[in-house]
C-alpha cells in the first residue's frame, strides 16, 4: 500500500473514531436531556395538582376535594401530550382513577412509598410491565414520576403517579438520531476529503525529499530544500541540506586534491625528467669518451647532485606519508636550538648567496629546545629554504628565544610575499605558491610546508604565518616544553575520543 493511502487511512480512522465517539456522546446526551425534560414537565404538572389537592376550605378547614370529572377534564386537556396519571391518598390507596382491582394490587410498592413519605421524588425511564402501580396507559411503555404531596404543615397527604408514553419520547429521539446520522454521513465524506488532502500534503513533502535524494545520487550537489522548522520533516530537510553541503564541500575538495595531484605528477615528471636526462647524457658521454678528461670530475659531481635531487623528491613524499599516518616515532630530548640553527644556516648559505640573499641569525645565545632533533632541523630547514626560494636580493632573519612554556622561532624574509588565497592553501600538500617555478632546485614537490605543519602538530606546538604580497613573509613556530607538550597531548587525546 502506498504511503498516501496509509496516511489517508490513518487520518480517516482517527477522524471517524472521533466522530463516532462524539455522536455516541451526543445521542446519550439527547436521551438524557429528553427524559430529563419529560420528568421535569411531569413534576411540574404533579406539583400544580398537589397545590390544588392541598387547598383547604376557609370555613371548614378541610381539603377541597378534586372531583373525578375535573380530573378527567384535565386528563383530556393533556391527552395531546400523551400524559396519564393516578392519585393516591395518604394510605397508599388509589383514589383516581377508580379501579376494580384490589387496593393491594393498585397500591404503590412499599419501597417507593417509603421514599415518598421522606419527600423524595421517584423517577423511572420505563414502566413496561406495570406489575405494580396504577392500571393506566393500557399497558403501553411509560416514563413516569411519582410525586409526593405535603400540606402547609408538612404533613404527607398523598402522591401522584404521572407518566408520559415512551413512544412519544422515542419518536423525538429517533428524529434527532436521524438528523445526527445524516450529519455523521456528511462528516465522514468531509473527513475522507480532509484525510486525503493532509496525506497528499505530507507525501508531497516526502516526495520532494526523494527527488532531491535522487538528484544527489546523480551527482547534483546544488540541491537545497526549503525548511521552515515546523516539524520533523522540516528538520529532516535541514539535515539533508547540511548533508548535501558537506558532500558538495567534500566533492570540491576531492576535485581540488585531484587537480593538485595531477599538477604534482606533472611537476614530479618534469622535475625527475630533467636530472634523469642530465645523468643519462653524462653517462653516454662517459661511455663513448665524448667528455674530456679534465671535465669528467665535474660531470660526476653534477650527476651526484642530480641524483641527490631525485632522492630528495622521493624522500619528501615518503616522509609526508609517514608523518601524516603517524608512522614515525619522535625521539624528543633537550638540545641547543641555537646551535642547530647555526648549522642550518651554514648548509643553506651557498644557496642563499646564489639567490643574492643574506641569512642572518638574530642572536647566538644558546636556547634549550625540547623536540626531536632531526625533525626540528627539518622544520627550520624547510621554512628557511622556502624563504630563500621566494626571496631575491633580500634578507632572511632567523630569531630563536625562550618564552613561557616553550621556545619560539621566527623566520622572516622580505621576499615576494603571498596573497590571501595563497595563505589559505599554503599548508596543503602539492600546493605551490608560485607554480611557475617548476624548475627550481628547492621545494620541487610542494610538500615542504605540508611536512612542516604535520611535524609541528606531532610536537603539539603551533605555527603561524603572516604575509603581505610584495612585502615578505614571517613564520612563527612554537615548540612547547616537556610539561606543556604532555598536557597538550592529553587534551588532544580527549578531544579525539569525544
């Protein structure tokens, strides 16, 4: 069964059940009110009769008798209302209408008489059998009231049995029930229409979700559903929009990373082809004695440099994957960070001079660093090498100082700087701030700063970058001391668990 019919059936059952309960309550209420109105009317008649019955003669002080003729006339007047009655004296004897039945048979029951003498009015919905009480109504079904009479001195002087035929009441009830059934039938039709409209409205909202889901499955991530926040379906639509946005972001990121991968493969092929071509040419020259004897040493040195360049390209990729997947173990210890930076400057001085740059160490005072020595050197080396690559005829200043909870290192250059877009992507693998520099000897793979960022994270430190286009770049690296590093490690572990 389709959802629209399930929803329609559910709503219809609820509405129909409600209507039936309301109808039953109305019928019961009408029955009760009809009988209440009849009893109230009969009690009014009985009370008026009682007032007449208990009137006394001003001269004799005796009750003024109501003649049978008078009672018959009143009975005739009330015949249109199908009202019949009988009167009993204080001895439980039927004095009107006269009957040939024995007094015992025409008297009221003892329990009823006892209640009457206490001033209670006896009501009954039906009196079908009439085994006790007056012989009136020709044996038809009656609803009646037995009303006690008291004089002005509150003395019990008799009672009146007054009744109305039930068929009169039932005819009124049947008419009400017929009208109610007609109204119920119309209500059922209206309920079916309302159920269909509500079910259609809900199913249409769900169908919009289905269509959007199919669109996403077909690769369309620009789908957005309207959500008014009214109910759970709107909440589902909001969650769907969040999911689609996440998928869209992931898809864009995958496409971007794929583009970067292709660029990297092209760059790597280019970077590897050049040294391999150089090495192959020199080897062929050596094989066929095409290289003069005095140039052979320089040729071998050139082949060694190109080989080292290839090894560096491969190692950077291997290092990044190991660092990213936490496959390396850091051997942290205390060492002189200033001395380590001085060694790095000595290694890179020749490269800096080739670019017309000057490497400057701000202070040669020893500063103790808690880190993995080799990875510390790798971080500072990569950042400094990157500064040399993007600075010509300028200065690269390196400063190391002990601060609260660790050591801070600043590497600032006055090179070409970076734009805001470049700053956003600088830590990503395979990214090059200047893609045109594909044949430089430094930072060929675009992995240097990605490796730096991962290594700093594994030391539980921080790295910040400030740069302005054509105004230079400053890297600020913080290596925490042993206590701070351990505390940051615990915080990160808890965050990962949450």
